[in-house]
C-alpha cells in the first residue's frame, strides 16, 4: 500500500488567497461540496477529484474545507511524536452513525424471537470465533476461515503459528467480560497482550511487557515499505499511563459518546505501539473491552474485524490520514463507525435468516422423541451446517454443562444414528450423519 499523498499547505493557501476564500462563505455550491466531503470524510487524495465550482481550484476549496473543520475539532489528551494533541469532531455523518448504533446495538436483537434467544450461547461463540479469526488475519495469520473454525470447534491443538494466534485471540476475547469492571491499567494491557501472543513470539520474553529501546517495531506493508514509526520506547510508559487515565475518567466531567471513546482508545493504543507484537489485536480487544464496559452488550455478537479484513488498505489509510492531516482522528472514527454499521447489518441479516431456518427446522424436529433441548440445538445446527464438527469439550463449554452430561448427549445422538463418531488421538469427534435428513423424516413419518 502506498503512503497517501501529502495534502497542500492549506494555511499558506489561505494566507495568500484570504479574500477569495472569504467569498466562498456565501456560495451554495461550495456548501454542497463541503457537505459531500464531510459526509464521506474525504482526505485530499480523494477530495481533489471532486467536481469544483467554476473558478475555484481544488487547493482553494481544500483550504476552505480545512478551515471549517479546524473550527470544529475537539482536542483530547493523546499527543503525537511532536507533542501536538490529536482531536476529532462530529459531522452529521458521524452523528447519523452513532444514532444508528444506539438504535440497533441495545442488546435486544437476540431476545425478540424465542428461537433465537435459545441459541444465544451458540451465536456468541460463533461471533467470537469470527472476530478472533479476522483480527488475527489482519495481523498476518495465514490460514482459511474454515480450517480455523474447525480447529476452534473441535478443540484440537493449533498446528502452526497462525492457528496459535487465532486460538490466543479467541481465548482473550472470551475472557474480556471477566475484566470489564476493572479500571484500565498498564498491567491489564500487558495481560491482554500476553494472552494474545502466547507461544507465538520469536522472543518469548517480549510477551506481557512494553518494548524496550532496542525494539523500535516499525509498521511496514507487505512489500516492506515503512508506513509508520511509533514513538520512542522511553516514552511508552508515560503515554500508556495517560491513555489509562483518560479511559478511566468519569463521563460526567466531559461527555464523549462511548462508541467514539472506544474507537479513540483503539487508535491511541495502536499509535503508541507499546508492544513488540500484538499491538493491533490488543487495540481491537481494548475497543471491545470499553464497549462492553459501557453496556453495549450486542457488541459481544459483532465481529468488527470481519468487516475490516475485507478492506485492510482503507483501515491502514484511516490511521495514516489521522496522523498526516493535523492529528484529525475523525478519519479513523468515520471508518470504524461504518465498519460497525456494516457488522450490525450483517448480524441482523444473519439472524433474520436463522430465525426463518430455525422455525422451519423446529417444525421438522419437534416430533422427534426423547431429545433434550441441547440435543435439539445440535441437530438444528447439524441440519443447517452439515460440515460441522463437535467434540465433548466444545459441547460442554457452549452449554455450560459438566463433561459427563455433554458426553451422554453426543453418544446418545450417535447411538440414534444422527451423528457419526470417530476418534482422533484421545478425543472423540462427532459429525452429522450423511443421511440425517432421511432418518429424521423416517421417524416423523413413522409417527
């Protein structure tokens, strides 16, 4: 990915064309142009290609846009490498996205339909899997989504570095709920990173600590081009303490919408880049930590990284724009709000589909005798996902039951011919029977 083009020096343009810029304040065409630029929150590399009003150069228009944006910026304690504060503002496009999130992320989506409510544990585990896989892929984990999910579902040991990254991510995200009532501290961040990087670092002692002066840790693209050089290691501790203090501040002092604050924390930690490895994964985990801490429970069921991994270049540019364009984090906020919006839409479409399929499947299975609700859930999923793999350990964890109960459930389904069993090492693996539909229909017709 190429580093974006540096924008023109808008302040010099403004000084040299002050009267021309001043005349733009009454132009409806310019007002419409600025509205479009802020609706998509464009940086210079895209703004310059917009059609300009007659007689107005793109540099003049950019200067006016920057002047209007600057007047709206709200500064935060985060500082760049030159001790200049970062800031953000909330154009209408951002307010619209925040309204959408507040409307749809209240945590009620999974209780509207009883068939969905009964599947909450399964949806939660699935979403955490998706987030763990996508977040790791953003950091270079080279494996397929299908193989990674098979590894997580079956409980088998990771076979390579990529699978270990994904397993670490999965376990870390699952445990975030256990620390949401704790204040953010350097130790908590180190613990998150240690969990993310277990058994994956060339230097194991770099896990669970900040980088030292011999570990600059530049950010490079796939071709080895340096995209970003973080602040020096001797500043990390002070910067992290400032971040933690801001994260722990009570909102009654100066209210910042929790979603915006969570996104800023994501950006801020990644900017400091305090670790040798795992900075991006830890920053995204920090985002989830703050969202759940502020009772946005639906975010447990969202995989934001699954959206981001579809547009990694835009994600990287959102970081770079925010650093290059006078510490304006609005670029990063806008990108992440759109990703959250898409993740919510994806979840809603998925749930609508699942509701329909589950209702049809429930009608199909309700007359099957002698099954408990957990076994019904397995069969629902098996009918919808014929390539699914089950283990006793996975069934135990998903349903919060003891090992023997989980074993009995699965062996009973295998005895009925609805699951097939095979042994790999010391563990039993269960897969849907190839003729599961036929056997279920036979029982129903027989009755």
